[in-house]
C-alpha cells in the first residue's frame, strides 16, 4: 500500500521525537544515573583490578531484569552513557509507533497518531524509570496481539500469547500486570460464551501462580515488596494525568494545554465507541489512574508512571465520525494544529534539554577533576532543576560511578537492583540520606569510608561536616552549583587516622 506524504512525515517525526536527547549530555531523568551505575558496576565486577569486589553481589531474583539485560548487552559495545541514551531514544521512538498500530486496529483516523509523538516524555521518563520505559512499546505490542486474538481466539495464538505473558514478567511486574489485566478484561467483556471466554483468557492468567510464588518468597525473605508507603489519593490526579500524558510536567497550565491537544480529534468529529469491551478496557485504565496506589511492591510513583498509556488507551475507545458528520468548521486549521502542536512540544523539549545541559555543566567540570575508582558520598542539598522543577540532581552523582568505575552513595544497591551491596558491606548511609543530606553524622555515617564528598548547593558543604570531621576535608573545586571536597585519610599506620579506620572497616566485610 502506498504511503501518503503525511504518513511518511509521521514516521520521520517519530524518529525526530528522540532528538531532545541530543541536546543534553546527561538526560534529565531522576533515577537513570542509578540504573547506569548498576550496569557499569556489573561490567566492572568481571575486572580483576576493580577495587570494590567486596562491596557487591549479584541478585538475579529481581522483579525486573529485561531492561537491564538489554542495557548490559548494549554496554558491551558502547560507553554506558551512549548505550542508555540510545535505548531510551529507541523506546521514545517505538512507543508512538506501536501505539499507532492499536489505533489502526480499531479503525481510528491516522491523523490522530500525531498526538502520540511526545507521550514518551511523561512521568516515567521524567523520573527515569528505565525498565518501565523500555517495557512500554513491548506491552503495547502485547496488547495489540491480545486484542486481535480476543476477536478470533485460536490455540496457536493462545500459546504464543501465554509465552508472551511470561516474557513480560522479567521486563517489569507492573508492565506484565497492566498488559495481562487489560487483555483479560477485553476477553471477559466480549461476546463469546462464558466457557470459551475462560479458555481464551488462560494465556493472560497463566503467569499468576508464578507471580504469587515469587512475591510470597520475596516478601518472606524481607524483599523490598514488603515496605510501606503512601496510597496518594488526591483530587489533583486528573491534572497530573492530563499534563504527563502528553509529555509535560504536572501542573494546571500544562493540564490545560493537554486538554486543548486531546480535544482536537473530538473537535474534528471523533466519537466514543459503543463497543463494550473497548469501553471496559479504557475505564479500567482510568479507574486505576484515579484510585490506584502510589506505593506498591516497593515502588513509589506506581500509578503515576502509567500516564504514558493515556493517549493509546484513549484511542481504544475513539471512533471516526460518520460520513454524515465529517463537515467541521475550521477543519483545515484543526487538522493543522493536530500536527503542529505535538511537533512544537518536541521542539520545546529540545530547548529545555539544551537549557538543562547549561544548568548541569558544572557537574561535568567537577567530574573531570576526580580520579577514577574512588568512593564518593553525594551531598545533594539542592536536588531540583530550575528547568524541569523536579529533583533531577537527586542521583546525579551516580554518573561518576557509571563512568569512572567508582562507588557512589547513596546507591540503589542498598535495595532492589541487580547489583546489590553485600549484607556485611561497609555502608553506613541510610536510604533517606539522598533526600536529607543535612542529617550527615561523621561517626554514624562513617565519613572515613569516602575519598570525595560531591556537593550540590549554592554555598558548598555544610560547615558542620568539616567541623566534626576526624580528618581533613579539603576543598578541591567549585563550578556552578557543584563543589568537590577530598578526604585526607592520613597514615594508615596511625591507629587514630581515617585510613586505619577504613582498613578496619574493610577487614570486617
């Protein structure tokens, strides 16, 4: 089938949707430095001269490994930063492409697909949920396959979908639950007799026993899934969903922009389908977004990250206008806006990423002055980016670990990642330290374990840290909002020195 010029342009712009990543050396994604550090450390553990073998072990019993395995493979050929940016770019490109296939399956207008261009930059991207982002186009492809199967169930297709369901588990448990749950609802709400419905739904519930056994085992072993956190019910959830569904940060103005964008198809005559299974899928998604928990299975921001699927789910219930209703006032203008506005959002993101590059430049200046394979404690007093109004610098110091074979605290290795601290590892910084660096206590947090203190603030490190230090904390460099201090450990033969205390601590491991 010959493609129209507009369709060719859409495919071109799907690739250009990843262009903001070219304008910033480090992507503005909160958690991504930690994920990059984990895989870089995984690679370093195979090297004989890596000085931190005694700190880490590999925990393969994780609820999500798929994204990490893909990143590990890419990092065998590319620097870790290039590898992670490339995979994120591919996910940003593949997400609208796969979502457009769902729109096409339900007979929607191809012009609606332009609304998909910026969806990859929403909540999950902003917070850097790497495995979730990598899983997004995969689960959309799964849903497309499930929708087709539900309309004509066959044994071969069912077996394939059962395998696909199991394959989603290592990508991300939440992604697997989302895909299997909506596919199950689509089958159950269909017109098949109940016996056939239950048989057809088996591929989507087949992973359930494995998930239950895994969770029971994990929780009983003291896994992260047993933690507590907020539910987070709020009347502001619709505002958050609207804004982040089109790649913007949460806020009323951004939500109003999203309303204008998402209203365009309806202004052009789009209608809500009367097909019950499609309606149930959409309203199940909407119910989850309105009342789902913030914290579950050790994950904060649980429901929030699913705003990525808002536009694809909207396409599930949208249907083209009838021929009698096609005449719309200002039709050419509205169709132009449906293309121009999403493209302008991508252009805006390019400018914002470029501004973030300038904002973060001080870190690169400081990192260039740091020796490799050192141990670093990050004091991120000011974790927010003025460009994105989010704590983009919360884990930024982990780029040192990712790129220079060091070890940086606070680290996700304290919980939940493939690369974890050993139970007896010399680690004395609690998980809340990342958010509360002002709580540092030299003795409790064992300041002598570190070679560098890396600080982000306007005025450098809290003077209390230097005053209470048991050895000299020497100022090294300052650039922008970033400061570097080196710990003078002293003579290891002096039993009162920081070097001697470090040696004793390491021997205890």
